[in-house]
C-alpha cells in the first residue's frame, strides 16, 4: 500500500505535533512531504530532519531567512505566499493546523489544486465559508475534500454514518463549559489570563483555550458544523458536558440518538482525519468503562457566555458576517492577553463590531479580496473600540436570537 503523502501546516503547534505522533505510530501509512510553521525555525528544522522533509515554510520572513542560512540543504519558503505554495504541493492530504484567519488562503490553495484538506483551522470555514465550500465542491465534494479534525465535528461525521441524511433530526455539539462553568457574570469581572487558560479537560493552544472559556469556540464550531454538514441552523444545538467524553451527538427523526465517545485526546480525531474514511489499528487512549463514574449534561448559560449567541447571529447571516465576528474576537482576545481588556469585555468588543458592520450594508463575498477586506475592517473597528472610540451601539438580545437565516 502506497503511503499517504501529507503536507502539515502549523507543524510546531499543538495539532501539528500531535499529527506527527500519529505519523510516528504509522510510518508505513504516512509520508510527510511538507511542513509549515509561523516563526519557530529551530523546531521546524528538527521536525524536517526527523521525518526526512526537504521543503518547509515559515510565515515569518526573518525567521525563514535565518533558517535558510543555517540549513542550506532545506528548501525554505517564506511568508504567507510560501505557506500557500506549500499547500499547493503534490500531496494526498493537507492537514491545516494553523490558528486564526491566516489559515484561509492555504485551505483555498489546497482545495483549488484538488487536494483534500483535514481541517483543524476552523477559521477557514468561519471566515471564508462560501468560498471554501464552493472550492471543495469543485474539487469533488465537501464530504470528500473537507475532513473535520475538531473532535466535535469528527464525532458528528462518525455519527452521521448511522443513518441517511433525510433521517437526521438535530446535530448536538457538546461543550465542556470551560474553566468558568457555573460562574455568574459578576464572578467573571476580575478573572485573569491564567484562569482563562486553565482548561479542565483539554490541552490546547492559548487562543483556542481562551475561546473555550468565553464559549466563542463553541459558537465558531456551530458555524463550522453548518458549513461542513449543510444542516439548517434550527437543527443545530449545544449542550454542556463537563467530562468531555461525549464529543457530539446526532439525533434522528425517530428519537434515536447516536453519540461518539472517547477520552479527550486530540490524537484520536487527528488520526481518523489523516486516514479518513478508514480507522487505523492503533489506540492512543481508550475509555475504561469500569472507571467511568458519570456522564452529565446541562444547558448552556447563554446570558453569561454571550459569545455563543453572537456567533449564531453572525452565522445565520452568513456572507461576510462570520469573518467580522472572528476578526473582532481575535483582536479582543489578543488585548485580553495583553492586560488591556477584561474577560467580559471580549464579547462586548465583538458585539459592537457586529453592530457597526450592519451599517456597512455588507453583501455576500464575491471573492477572497472581499473576505479579507471585511476581516481588515473588523480588526480596525475592534481596535478603535478598545481605545474608547464611539461604537455603533449594541446588538440587542432580540436581534441576536432572531437573526436572519
């Protein structure tokens, strides 16, 4: 059996390093042909040496120049263009583990070449949903060319095998509730970065971990589920499940529910995505059912964790709205990390930015430039909101809950 050739974007991050663990476990199944990272040239060079990779890319041009001088044996591409070029390599699969909106262009590049994408960069679908879905359909279909890596969407893809699409009643995504589950808004006013990054069950990068604490991550995952599985918004739901063992569920029209369960370890969905649609005979971890004491579920406190409703509001409107949502959130989270913004103010900045975007009369994006323009506008507006510049009012609860399909 020929090994599956893999290009790995975000190689030195959490997803990337775990993907390489999968490759180590299955050297007869996978061959790494390209690696990309942001700026850690030393770690990238070590990975290239270990896996026999001749071509790498670094988003940071200065770091790329330094690596090029140190390792003349490596082909070192640089900048966003270099990462995009790597995504266009001759490969069987591109695993996109980049964090943030910068992952969109490489996703589009791979799909436009016809290469399936194992998508851990959820922002690709959030920011460029219409464009990414169209590119996947043109490449051969969204089910074959957009392979979910997030544990929730991997779970949904597995559960959907249990029935026909016309038998699906609801997709139910589970949320751990993050480190602040059960706290009121008043109790969150003074929380700091260290507390927000103390996730009770998952080990993730700082941005994703903070998004989990605000529940923005779950909102982004709702948008991603809508785009991946083409399920209407009124058939998408979220439930809090603190143990993070049930990763998501599909409820069918006859009342039956199929759930996917496994320990909270990202190597499981990464391995499945890399081998999709096959399962590989290697379990990094598995549930010990003799030790499983309880699995509990509870509703989301949407009044305290307002980011979830804001994401649904933007997702229902589609077009450029999710790009604006994501950009504003990235700016606000960065400022929270820098100590310039309170935890609860993250949602406030996003809300003001969405309200202001309505006055811009946005339409559906015609191409990537429209998406990037919306992203840039949102970043500017969110930054102005941080300095106390007057916003355009607030998105009311009624408007959020009554968002247009």
